[in-house]
């Protein structure tokens, strides 16, 4: 079974992005697991706008327990990594994640009304000798009809920015993979798929 399907077999909202990187799977896997949102300098204006809206609407910006944005849910080393996120993102600064949901078991079981549950999936596939296709999948479900309506409005607003961030994530993974192997193999390239 696909690891993502364990946590979210059907999504109410989803998107998929992919990039082929001229790098071996191990180097790309290391880049995926080392990925940090600090790698997304070009997305800083989007994150800053969200913070400003949160402060204006709720007097504070989004915060997460212990400073961790995503909950590690599952991984199949070298193939797939699944991260979870729980919140009320449409409330901006009032969207705080739950401190009591910090592992796969509590994420899976969580069904309190008024929330959204999201997974971010990184999948690695062979794309020919020395090439790896990295696919990101974002899936979201809501826990009740009110949250679904709020998420529908929010998704319409943020989906272009979300897609842009996923492309930046893939570029950051590529940069890390290339940096790790550039001395051994010379110049690498990539293509969007």
C-alpha cells in the first residue's frame, strides 16, 4: 500500500508537482530528508504576507508546537516520506496546530470538528540511469462541513501560492542533491515533468 493512502486515501483538496533530477536516488533522498523551509527564500514574501494577515486578523501569527511545522508520519527510505499538518489555516494567526497531535497515531485518529488535516508527500521514482523523479503530493481533508466550506474559500485563495511553494521545494531538493554530488559527477540538470 502507498504510505500516503494509509493516512489519506481520498482528498477533498489536492495538488501534485514533479521534477526529474539528474542525481542518484540516495542523494535525492538525503536532500528530501534535509529539506527546510529556510531553503525557500523566494517564498519569503508569501510567508510574510500570511504573518501580516494573521497579526491583523488575530493579533498573532501562526505558531506550531515546539516550532515544528510538520508531523513526521511515515517513510519508506529512499522511496516515500509522509508529513502531516493539522490546523485551521483559513483563520491565519488563529490556525495553531494541536500540541496533543504530534505523531502518526494521534494524527490518524484526530477527528475533532472544525479542523483541516493535510499531508505532504515526497515520492522518489527511478527516471533512468542516475536520474530520479521527485513528486510532491499535497492532500487535505476536513473534519466537518463548516471546515470544508472554510477550506474551500481558503484553497481558492492560496492554491497558486501553494503550487509556487511546491515548485520552490523541488528546486531546493535539486540544489541540495546537486551540491552533495557535484564534485563526484560534475554538472547535473533537471526538468519539470
